[in-house]
C-alpha cells in the first residue's frame, strides 16, 4: 500500500536535521564522521517508521546506528519518532534518506560492522529478483562496505524471500551462522527488537524467518 504524502513533509524532515545525514559526499567519508563518538557502526537498510532503529539505539548504547530509508515520507515518521524519544536514548542514532543501490556513495569501503534487513520488499513478481535486497548483486554491495567479518542480519515474514535469500547467500560464498523459521520461538527472541510491521503480523500468528550471515 502506497503511503499518503505527508503534509509539510520537507519542513518536518528539516526540523529533524540534527539527526539526519543530509547528503552523501564525494568522495565518500568515514561514516564515523556522522556520529557523535567512535563506536562500531550498525546500518539498517529500509528502516520504515523507525521502531527498530530507535529500540536498538536505546538498548545498545555501545554501538552507533544509522537508519536508511528510501521513501522520504516514511523517513519523516522515523525521524520524528527518534526525536520524540531523544531523552530516552544516547546520541548514537542517525538517519539518511537514500537507496541501498547507492551505498558506496555514502560509505567508505569496509567501514560498517553490521547490516540489518528487516521485512524488505519481497518483489515476488517474475523478473524482479534483482530488486530483492538479498540478491547476490546487493550482497556484493554489502561486502564492499562491511568490514571483514561483518554481519548481515535478516528478518522477514515471507518464506519465499527467505528461501531465495539462503540460495543467494550460498551463491555469494557466505556463511550462514544462524537461521530459524520461527524467530519468536528461538533462543534469540529475548533480545529481538520488533518493528511495527513485525508486531502486527506476529499478533496474527505469522511466523518470522531470520538468518545471520557472516561476510
């Protein structure tokens, strides 16, 4: 479902400028430049309305979090949510509005410690596989910005996308360290921060698939 355009969206985004990475630089810079202090950098691609990013930043102050969202009207909601929770979290969360295909314009090679893909668009139609964020083409992009030994953490409610992702990980020569077809019944659930989408679907009994992949 397409989100209705936000009234005064540009102005609302501008009001959150203190936590927004405004534009990529040429050449790209060390992402630590965007952060208030030197800590490992974790990147969420497709942050949606920001529940996961805000929750993770609060729970894990030892990390810097950068939340990336392609759609400005969605990013607006995430930014405002983070600003509303400003007093409850350390200064370790930043946002950027951009497309995953342009990662190398934002980040230096091998500068990110961990990437999160939460409920990415499964692009189920025939011929759309290359648009999936776990397609081998995107995996090579992640390889270029992740540090050696960096981690990709995937969550999805779409079993077709999950099976496709496992195939792509194997094709890319990646090691799946951990996987489950029912995250909320797994040993990692106590530390799981849910997105709004995840909460809604879990309440309806939908299982969540997850994998942790080492580069």
